[in-house]
C-alpha cells in the first residue's frame, strides 16, 4: 500500500502567523498585503472577507464586514475590524495592506 500521509504537510504550517491564502494574501502578524482584481474579487483577510466592487475615477469600492468603503491610491480607511491602506489602484485592481484596528 502506498503511503501519502506526508504529501500535504506544508498546509498545516500555512495557518500559522505568516500565511499565504488564495487570492495572493500574504500575512505577517496582524498585517496582510493583497491584490484584488476582477479575477480574484474577494479574499479572507485576518478572519474578515474583503471584496472588490467597482473601480471608478481612481477609487476602488471595497466590501469589508458588511460595510462598503471607497479607497483611492495612497488613502487609508477603516472598515469593520480592519484598517486598509490602498497602495495601488488601477482600472481593474487594487493592491492594499490590511491590519487589525
């Protein structure tokens, strides 16, 4: 009988303090960086779902814990338990850092 018990051992460590989740979420401690595009329109960040609505006139509309917020490049906004800093906003995506508090 072939043994395959060790084939997914890395995923157990991925849930520790430093993680990489689907959608390109990279976390360290209580801060995560991610890019949301229309292909990956939502991601789970620090226990909270962050989703990309529309991008219009240089502002991204983000859904965070039931709240909609707009974020322009370089802007910092608070929504739900997260503080978001939008570092890059394009016509189809937003790159941001999310932190607790």
